[in-house]
C-alpha cells in the first residue's frame, strides 16, 4: 500500500524522468493528440439550407405528368403548402419516370393532403399527379414548397494544421528514436561506428 508520505517522492521521480526524456518524447504525444483532435473536428458536418423554391400548378382529373426543378441537390424537403384533398403527388427520379413511361407504374404517393411533408434523398425532375373522383372533378390548385439542403464542413480548414502537426510530431519522434538507436550502437561498438561528438 502506498503511504501518503511516499506520494510526493513518486511524483518527483516521475517529473525527473519526464524531464530527462528528449523533447520529441515529451511533446510528441501531445502533438499527436492535438493533431487527432483537429482532424476529428475538421470532419464535423452540418446540414444547412441552400435554396427555397415554390412550384404552383393545377391538378386535372386523372393522371398528369410535368417537369419540376427539384434536382438542385439530392437532399430536400417538399411541403404541400396548398393541399387539395383527393390528389396524390408522386415525385419521381429519372429511373422512376422511365418506369412510369414504360408501364404506367408509380411508386407510393410522396405527398398529399394527409401527408403534407416528405424528405427526399434523390434528384427529382418529374412529378405525376393522380386526381380521381366521381363525378368528374374540376381542376384544383396546389403549391409545393421545396427546401434544398446541403452538407457543409465548417471546420474543414482545421485539417491543414492537424495534418502538419501530426506529420511533424511523427517525424520528430521517429528521428529521435533513430538518433538514440544510432548513439547506442556507437556506444556498444566504438570500433565500428566511432564516437559521435
């Protein structure tokens, strides 16, 4: 069991040992730790709004397709701000639209009056409205707001000092190890390696 009186002596011996180490051994690990923190921070990402648009139109009876400018980014939120009931809005990627043209099949409804918001992770260039009713309904107006998102790395520049610090610390530690190894060999075999001054 360590006594209270021996703790200061232990601390003092540890301090003396650390001071006896070469600077690269004393400061290198802290440099590597700080480099890791900087590099980790540089990878932090945030999602921000880059644009906001509104698309208006009229849904006619039956099925109708139109082009929509929802391809600015592959990550956006569509909100049906004017939501007529009875109309289903299908937001289609190029592959979905090609399938619709070939066989008339549509994916599940993206937004309608019951589900007025949807987060999309695809570039959308076409929209199909499906408006069925009996008797034949008249056209209804709609408005869709689209908020485009983009992933940003606000601390990306920290990767530059982080990389330099990590590389410098690694080189300093490696060079110190090489120097100490060479000096040890020179001391063990003075006839072969000579004595460094």
